[in-house]
């Protein structure tokens, strides 16, 4: 441990530790045993990294959730299936796309998710906003969607997703929008030995 949250060398390159995922998980398990945490989850873990935990000798607690980027253009179908098979809840961030700047690896040519014509057609038909339909799509697949907004009106609007259902036909149309497009590539850490996005999922 040092004083800098993100230490770099003299060339500005990030300095990474060589922490073992299983050792870290065991330390988290000890926190749960001691009553310091209620649940333990992970974020941005790929299948291989999840399996490292699930296959850990003397595993006491498996991850409750895996928080990953998940939206209409990156629907995480394979990750969802894997997590469900192990009773791990999939939590989605950037569920409405992303407005982060280019330092996160987001290209200026990335499509604006909420302007998608198929999404807007379904939203108009149902009298809902595109955001409400995009969030409802994830909910119906068993994913917990996280949605960020800075305005009270949109926050309230995004909560109105429990009073309607998407028909199978609309779900299929929305599923077909998947492009395996990742907005948040976190490219500043792509040289990290545990960078998760080189694997398929």
C-alpha cells in the first residue's frame, strides 16, 4: 500500500500489484465471517476469473453478484447464462449507454444507444421512454440494471419500469440489437495482467 491510489512510474505508466484473485477472495471471506460485510460480489470479472473463485479450495462463499457493462448493444447473453448456472446475480452498469469521455476508451463513433430506431419504435408504441424500455429489457432477463442520471425527473422516470411488460416479439427485436459493443473498454488498464476484456466473456 502507498499514498497514491493509482501509482505510476516515471513514464506515467501504471504500476500494478501481482495480487492473486483467490487470495484476495479468501481475505474477503474472512471479512464476511467476521461480520464486516453482508455479501461479497465482484465487478468486471470474466468467466475465467469467476471460475478461479468458484474452484478455490475450501471456498466458503461464492460471489453474490458480478457487475458488468450490460445494455442492448452488449447484452451479455453468455455471461448471464454462466452466472445463472452458478446462482450469481448479474448487475448491469452503463445500461443506457455511456457518456464518459475518451480516456475510458470510448470512441466518438460509438452509436448513441437511446437513439436506436428499434428501441424508439417500441417505446413509442408502448407510450414509454427509450430509457424505460431499455431498462425493462434487462429486468425481464433477470439482470439488475443500474442507471445513472443527474436530474430528478429522469431518476423518477427511470423508476417507472415495473408497471409494464415487453412482449416476446419486442424482446426478440431488442435481443437482435446486440453488437457486442463495449462503451467502457477501460483501455488505460489494458496492459494489466488481469485485464478482463480480452476473453470472449
